[in-house]
């Protein structure tokens, strides 16, 4: 267990430097900023998604915050507990929609969740909240709202050096060790100011990579990503340490939201496409009791 001072030092020391593509049009925000600009809705079970579904408005724009988000009930469904149906957030189609989709880099927060990694090491999961993902190819308009991306930094027992970095992408992501041209490891990560891993955020998709340029996808399902040297985000300058889903800190109640952070919409096949879940509902998330430090 780390004391608050040690935890703050550790997480800020290894917080990433994010570089956006010069053509990026959709930037991150804080969770609070996003919640203040969306509405909360509920849809009944999607067991028969090709049939008409009933959508129930729950909270209007301006009523959604960290507390109200997880305290709603529709029938037997609870937004912060068990739910057979689905609660989801939606960016209203109003005059503020474009501005919401663009995000707010100036006040954006980088969130970090600390997890023991075994052998005395630590995993620092740095999370980025993006209000909107844009089209990642001219011929394929794959867009959605409420995107959460992350990298994971593994540091040694003493918290003095990086062992490796996991860059999450939509085809699974990959662990990378330090860049070394001498050892032929040109796919490794580099750091800014010695300790801050550089993250290249792919244009509009926001997948994370350790280097610039074209990122070839290993599957034909999604088109290739492109990264470049545009605007920079120094995450250690606006960092917030997250508690656990079971016992979130004050202001972080949104960790318990069991719904989707983006809209539901129909596909060309008539199916219902679901927005992303929150970070505490991802497979890699682990509650470890860091809420009490």
C-alpha cells in the first residue's frame, strides 16, 4: 500500500505525454465536463434488437452529474447496480452538439488507476475520456460517442523506472519495452523528460501507439490508423487518481455507472450498436482497495 504522497509522486512521475494527429478534430475532456453536456436515457432489453424498442428519457441535459448518474431507476433497473435493460448517455442534437464532440483539451483530465502487478511491481492505468470518435476513413464512417481509451505503465518495485508500457488499440493493443535502435527494437516506447511515455493518439479513433506514422491494423475489420505530431497534452499537469468501483471517491461516483457512455444507434443490418462501457467495467480493471489512501 502506498501513502497519498507516494501515490501522487508515482502517478505524476510516469504520466504520459499525448501527441495528437495534426488533423485531429475530437479531443479529450474531463468526465465531469462531458456529463454536464449529455442526457441519460434507458432502453428495455435488447434481446430482440431488430424489433422496435422503447426508449425512456431519464435525465435531461444539465441534470446529469456524478451522483445523479448512478442513482436512477427504471422498473427493476438501477443505473448504479443491477440492470437487465440498458442506461446510456447521449449527446443531444442541439446547438452545443458540435462543441461537445470537439471536447475540451484545456480542462481535460487524465485519470489514473493504480494496481499491484505482482513481484512488487505496479501497473499505472492512465485513462482518457473522449466525448466523440470521428470517422477514421473517408469510405468508412465508424463513429461513436463516449469513448474511453487507456495505456498501462508497468513500473518496478521501487517506483523508479518503467519496465514496459501497454498501448491499447481497438484490435487488442500490445506491450512495448524501451526503444533501442542498437537492439533492433524500433517499435519500443520513448519518453519525454525521461519518465513520461509518449503516446501517439490516432486520428479520430484515439487508439494509442508508441510511434508516429501509419499504423497497420492486423485485421481487415477496421482501416489503418494514422498518428502524427500535432497538439500535445501533458497529462501530469491535470491528473486525478481514481478510487475503486465498489467504493469510489467523492466526485468519482460515475465509476459505478453500469450503462454506456455513448448513444445507441442502428446499423445497416438493423442491429443496435452500443456505446462503450465505462473504464471500471473493462476486462483489465481490477479493484484493489486504493480508494482509502
